[in-house]
């Protein structure tokens, strides 16, 4: 990829991400977590993960200069969208409805 394309992609993605208002949320979460929770209807989601996975998360977030909150939120959105897609594709809701009608 040439330098111009990389620069254009970088700037375009930066502008696109800035539209998501995450900077305000990140700042408020850091300075006043209770107020952020109320203002943005946030909830804490906790999970114990392996040390290796936690270290990888720290490394990637540090390298990309992104908060763990933002990274995990994006990963959860992708995972939940994929779960919705797979369950819809395999008609899981219909299977539960049929089973409940028996």
C-alpha cells in the first residue's frame, strides 16, 4: 500500500470514529465513573480471563492507543452481531417457539 493511500485511510477512519462520541464517554468514565454510568446508561461487565489473554489485550490496546473499554465494547458488538446472525440463520428462535408449543 502506498503512503498516500495509508494516509487517506488513516484520516478517513479517524474522522469516522470521531463521529461516535466516544471521546466524551471515555473522558467522563475516567474522571467521574458514577456520572458516566447515569448519563450514558453504562453498566459494568466483568469476566475473569486467562493471564495470556489479558496480556494480549493490554498489548494491543497500548499499541493502538485505545482504551480497554472501547476495545472490549467493539469486540462485544461484533460477537453479539455474529451470534444474532448465526442464530437467525439456523432459525433458533423458531426452534424454541416450536418446542414451547409442545
